[in-house]
């Protein structure tokens, strides 16, 4: 899984029930933030949302 794919999976898990424009803007901001993180940090965050990276 690439860093970008992992960032998208985490962001989708965080915003899965929110479907309005304000949530979409927050979704984009969070995804952008995640892309700036190191892969090890993303893996740690992903595990908190039940996303496991092999």
C-alpha cells in the first residue's frame, strides 16, 4: 500500500458517516495533512481506525 492510498483509507474511515460540503473540505485538509506525515506515523494512525498494513 502506498502512502497516498493509506492516507485516503484513514481519511475515509474518519469521515465515513459525514456527507456534507463542510465535511468534504475537512476531508481534503486531513488527507493533505496525512500526506505530509512519515509512513510509520500513518501506520500508527491507521491501526487506531482498524486499518492494518502488511
